[in-house]
């Protein structure tokens, strides 16, 4: 049965990320980070044993996403690593897979088990040996790292995954714009949550209260009703610390919400029968915006193979645009920010990319860095 074979292939890809696996060879592309678009001879022969038809499946279905390059008319294609592609094939193609995702304890348990397993592998001292291969595979700029790749500061691979950058590596740009990107990411922005539900977040049960894990009568949910939304999606190769999008004060302690470990790839978020963002493990931080005295909900959403969400601020912390708030341990992940109505006017180029070019199509994420402008205060606050 194809579904069962893909599940076994997914588990095998996780095990092959273990430096102690006989076929690993300290090469991250031998396991979860392989890309089927360009494997060398001998790569992923093991995958054919489980899923001989994976190449034809990849041709039939989406195997990546186009993202816009800011300031140009260019869009580039980013292919999915093996683990994300296998996860997509398990969960998201066809009505039976949708039923499987929403109703099968087996799949829920599998994703949780394998996410924890990947965290164990990348917390092991042996996993340091994967750092050079990871840098090469994703062409990571090592000149901006606070500590060089060979530094003993990286006791394991996860230490490198949530690496720190040198001061000034992510300057806040355009001081006239009061809101900046919270992450190195792929970004969509919408003037109102309803627009996001129409053009991007298709899950039919997605709501602000569901995302925040609160009753709709809660004062925070009422304040954010009709507010603006930004979604910052981080890929595994990205710098995985997230930052404040505005000058603000932290209100209360972060609040963790248990949940699933589903992929946050756009094909999942765009699926109308799934509610990925409000089903996944996540943690909510509330910010009080200095200039408007309005609330911002900053939601760190875990995903497939994400080990943990960590905060580096606490109640009462004063943060400026671009200041660090926390980080994700291993895996791709997403930050969703919801702002009270009337606070922000998103940058026009980001809105243009986020909206579909044609009826029935989807918008396009924009490739961003921490500190880049995403919007300015609405005129009413000037």
C-alpha cells in the first residue's frame, strides 16, 4: 500500500539523519535534507525501495513553492526537502489523506514520535558533524555568524540551527516605517484576517480564537477581531531566531498550546479541509505596541520535525523593532502576527504579492530578512 510505504520512507529518512547511521557519511542530503530535483548518482537509492513511484508523484503534485524576490519582478522556485515532500504525500493529496490527517491517531502519533526523534538526533554531540554539510547544502553565509562553524559554542547540530548572528547583521531598515520583518522568512500580509482566510489560510475552521486557544469572548480576541495579519514562514535553512516587528512591551508570560506537528508548507495552509495553524503546537506572546497602546498577538507555530519553541523575553520586557524574542529548535516553522484593526498599513509591494494575480489563484510569498520594512503606522496615528 502506497500510504504505508511513504510512512516507512519518512521514518527511514529521519533515521538516516543520524550521524551514526551506516549510510549517513556526515551528509545531510542522505536523509531528510535530500532534494529529489538534483540528486547525484547513488543518492536516495534507499527511497526507491519504499516508494518507487515517488518521482512520478513529485511530477504530478506540487514539490515546492515559488517565492517573490523583493524589488524585482523575479520569482524563484524552492523545492521541498525529502521529509517535507513525504509528509505532504502522506497527508495532503486526496480526500482519503485529508480524512487520515484529521481522524487518524496513527498519523498524529507518527508525526509526534518522529519530530521528537529528530530532536534527539540533533541534540546529540555526534550531530555536530552535520554542520559543514548543512552549510554547503543550503549555501549558508558563514561570515555573518557570531561564532564560526567550527566553534565549540556549537555542542550539537541544534546549537547551530538556532545560531546567533553578529551585531548589525540584520539592521532595521527604513526608520520611517514602524514595522519590520520578524524573521528571515517567506512573508504574506493582509489588511484583515478575513482577507487572509480568503486568499491564503483556507482551513475552514481557522479563526483568531482558535489560533490563540481562547474563547471568542476573551478580551484579546475581541480586540483583534477584524485585525491585520502577517505570516512569516521559516524554511529549515533559515536563521531561526525570531524578532519583534515593532517597538512594544511584552504583556504577561508566553502561553504554550499543545498540538500537532503538521507541515506548515503553503500547500497545507492553503488546503480548505485542514486547519494546520490552529491545530499545531504553538506558543502565544502578547505585545503592547508603544505608539498606539494597541495589542499584537505574536504566535510562534511549530511544524513537522520542530523540536521546541523557546522565548528569550519575559513579562514586562521592552523591545525595539528587530530585537530578539526567541527561537525555534530544529525544523521549518511559522510566526503569525495579528494586529488590532487600524494599526498598520502594510507595504504595497507585499500586499501586491500576497494577493492572487488571477481569480482562483493564490498569492505569492515574498522572501524577507529580519529588519526589512513591512509596513508603517496608519495615518490616524500620525
